[in-house]
C-alpha cells in the first residue's frame, strides 16, 4: 500500500513538473512573439514615415538622415534578435528614429504627430527650454529648443559620462566626437559643461538652479537605464558613453557598429 502511495505521489509530482515546464515555455514563447511584434510595429512605422517625408532645409535633411540610420540599425537588430531583450533594443532604436521623424516634421513646420513612448536612453535628460550660446576652445556652440539655420542638429536626449544631455537642437553634433577617447571625451565634456553649467552660461546660478532654468526634466526621476543595454548589441558606436553604452553595454551578441550620431 505504501509503495503504491509513493508511486502515485511521484507520478503526481512528475506530472506537475512537466506541466510547469510546458507552461513556462509557453509563456516565454508568447513573450518573445509579443516583443517581436512590438519592435516590428515601430520599425514599420518608421519606414513608412521615411518614405513620405522630404525637405530641403538643413535641419530637415539632417533629422531625416539620422532617422534613416536608426531605421537601418533597427532592421539589422530585428534580423539578429533572438531574445525578448534584443527585440526590446530593436524597438528602442526604431522609437529613436521616430523621435528624429518628429524633429524633421517640426523643422518642416507641420504637426509632429502623436507622442511616442519615452526613450529609455533619454530618461531623466529633460529638454532644452531656452537658447544657449557659449565659446569653448575658440569655437562657438549653440543650442535651443527650436530648429534653425544655426541649430540644425537634433538630439533626442541622453547621457554622457553620467551627465544628462537634454533633447534639443544644436549647432554641431559635438556628441559624436565626444564618443572617442582622450581629447574627444575631454572636448565633449567641456562643451557639455559650457552649455549646461551655469558657471559658464548662466552666471549667478547654482548648477541645480541652472538645470531648471536651462532645460526641464521631462521624465521625472532621472533614473539611469544603463542596464537596458545588456550585452546584446556590441561595439562602441553612438550608443556608447551613456544609458545604452559606456563602450560595452552593447558589447556582445550583435558585434560592433555605429548606430549614427546622437546617442550615448
């Protein structure tokens, strides 16, 4: 009798374990399919916008070029993605491309379209609310909340060496050269200090006050989403140095690559 009881319990436990494993695999398959569909949806939306937008103004051309780079990068990521995390990164790249699309539409003077989900890489970076102009090492750098002939480069917001860099329009894509080593990093930090530290741009204000005066925090908590980068998309590229980078947060499954100007 006891032997039969033990056999029954073993069979019950074995059946429960098999059922649990089957359910876990089913959930994982559903999560993977949902992540793939979500990334594909934003990717296709980005492609459709790129096909329908054209403009001759420098700010429009540059924003569309950056959006096109993100489209190509997202397509490559989708082809190589095998996990929910990798599909999430492809989604983020497509969303960033759509942020550049909104910038291009703004520069064209038309409705930018519906709001997008917030970018993980830009969380806590805020956005510019007033124009700034500073001189660094003999060069003039400008930034502001609106596109113009002197500020044709859009940046959707991010981080550089732990410093928030707000979304806005800039006179030059200085963040690209700041991704390099040595003098590039130093130069980029000097420009960031000059543009966003009141000691340079807003005499008489403390840094925190200057932060609020110069740009607003669009996302609240300022959380660093560096862990989002994982080890899936390789290389140093334009995601390096911030929430999605640091020269290695993308390092791994997808090898090297530069996803285009404007990301950390």
